[in-house]
C-alpha cells in the first residue's frame, strides 16, 4: 500500500531538518518535497535570512524538490495566507494531503497550522511534538546534525551567539531560561550536515548584522 504523500515545511533550520530525518525513519508518510517561504526583497528564507542558493543546496543534498513561496517584506498575514493557500491547493491537486512541521511545543502555532490546512482538506504531521527539548537538542547533535546559528533575538540571547555552531559547547553555554532548541524565538539556525542529507552543504559563516531588531549571521556558500 502506498504511503500518504507529504510536503515538509522547510525553514532551513535544525528542527525542520531533524523532522525530515524522523519521518523518514518512521516511514508513516512519504516526504516528496520541501516547502519554503522566501522574502522577495532580499531573496532569502523568511526569518532565517538564508540565501536562496544555500536553500537549493539543502534540497539537493536532501534529494527532494523545492517549492518556494515568495512573500513581501513586511508581509501582512492575509498576503501570507493567500499565497500559502495557492501552494497548498496546488499540492493537493498532485495528491499530497499532509504537511510535516518541525514544531515542538507552541500550541497556538500548531492550532493555526492545522486550521489553515483544514481549509484545503490537508493534515499536519508533527513528529517532534512535545519531545523534551533538552533531550531533543542532544539527539540532534548525536545524530550528526550540524547547524550554524543564523538569527538571534537579542532581547532573549546575547548577540555573540550569532554565527556559532549548534553543538554541545553551544548548548553548555546557553544561559538559564533559554530553550535549547530556541523554540521561544531565541535563535534560528541553518542546517548544513546530518543524516537527512546525502552530503554536507559546503558553507561558512560571514558577517554579522543587526536588522529590524534581530541579529543575523550571514552564511556563504563555499
């Protein structure tokens, strides 16, 4: 019997990357593509600030086609929803009925995603949901996943963490009260190696800039 087909909501970060690894291991759904929103002003992944070239390199290393939904900056919620609705209806027409998310414990975000998907007759899959984030962060690292920290909310975490590698030393240095996976928006990442990829994405960290109240570490293809 064929497994249900799914897209994976791909932020370019560690959580969505590990979600891909977990759903492939579990085998309940078949991920047939990645879905990402890209800011059409900067041509970068929304919120993470990752270059489109690196996004494409991730998709190639994961062996999956990439669907890009472009959004303006700033993006009103109604515009975001309208463009995602078009993408979801196109996926549904191709027999895709599930979307995998790397969400961990924010119930309001999960409820929002499920509500939007239900409008087009699709379902969400949340393979990391309610896993203890300390254990999950260690499991990511032990699996071989590696990521650069590309975005910091400086009201929640010191800007000096921008550009660092998500590893055991990073976890040990996090202040008390900061979620080890950054689920409260403390930091975002770019996954460049791990069991979800056939090979590492060749890259290095570059300049660190502050924009719109966030601190971004650029990642450059090498």
